[in-house]
C-alpha cells in the first residue's frame, strides 16, 4: 500500500458521530486520495473513490467491497455529526452537520462519487491550526469502528503520549455509541474498549494501555497512555525470490481476488506485484500471503 496521509482538524476528531466501519473507511479514503491527487476538497469538487482502492487498502473481498460501498452510499447521506468551536463573540458554539452534501455509486465503473458538506471541508483542510495526521495504512486492518475512532482520539495526544480523563458518557459519545448500546460497563469494556485496544496494539504503530477511574465502586471515566512502537527491520527479497513469489501471488485465487484490477491479465498483474514486493516496505503489506505461500523470513 502506498503512503496515504489523512489530515483532520482536531475538532473533527473530537466530534461526536456514529459511522459504521465502511462509512469511516470511505470518508478516510476520500480525504487521503484528495490530498494525494492535490485536487483539493471544495463544495464544488466531486471526489472519486475507486472500489479497487478500497479493496487494496483494506484487503477485503471484491464482491463484499462492492456491496458494502453501495450500502454505504445509501446510509452515509443521512449521517450527521456535532462539533464545538469558539465563535466570533468568543462563545462556545455547538454545531451539527451532515458529512456529505451529495454521494452516488456508479455500478458499471465501480466508483463512489461524493461531495463533502460545507462544514466538513474546513475541518479537513485547515492545517494552520490544531490538526492530526496519520498514514491510512495504520488503520487499514482495524475491523472495529470503535478502534478507528479510539486510534484517532489517541494520536491527537501524540505529543504527550497520554490523554486526559474522559468521563464515561463523553467517551461513549466520542466513540459514537448510542445510549441503549452496551449500557452495562462490563459489556462496554469487554465488547468495545478491550477489542479496540487489542486491535490498535496489534495492527497500528502504537501500544496502548488504559486506566479506569472510580468514584467509590463505580467507574466514572477512562484515561489512556501509549507509546510508539520501535520500527522493525524490513525483509528484502532477492531478484529470484521476487520473480518466484510474484508468480505464485498472481495465480493465487485468494490474493488475486483482493489485489487484481478489473481487466488486468496475469502477466501485467504479476509484473505489478513484482515491482511492489521488490521494495521492503511493500513486503510487509503482503507478508501474510507470502508466508502462506512458503516465504520464510
């Protein structure tokens, strides 16, 4: 996966909203691709996200991706979020906005077209104030939508390596959890918090610990501390290994279903994969498949 940088104003990261996994991924991919292509994000600019990009970035099956993106287009238009800011009179103002003003799916082209709502655009593009950036590959393997939200909250505190104490209701709101969901603290910790922390620690660039804060016997809030992982030395393949394993990968049904492009033949697919795994940083992206096919590091 190429480096795709997501940049968000911290007001947006701290916003209260409720997006499912596909919707979050679609939003993040649109932000990253707009920045990479330098097309800009405006109220007039229609952004295009290719299903193939979604498939390759998040390593999902082709058919599953098409259906998920279609459903996301229908649901995302109705999604809203809230955020706070100091207005021109110095007063705290709470605003509510949709995420997109227009969104569509073109079936024969397997693409999503979307235009961000006016209130969202400055929160994505305004970089001279507080902002947080991260490489999209850090959240590519997170399958819990709460894990993505928690990762973003945590790295907005990257300079300190620890967060303030979040009260339970505030924290639930930031993760996009409804009042009737996981109402018991035990269920919330087991099915939301611990799953999110486990995925973040396993798949991203930080190790996370949390502390629960109590008043008497009741848990009133959580705080988090985290450390950057040490970079691992990346393996490098010989030319002979590159040719051998690119051929195996190109003819492997599981790998091809997630990585081949529409209309791409085997020789072209193999050459593209060979060019990719020639670079150590790309080997890491396909390491599970390479090991499955016999590569020993």
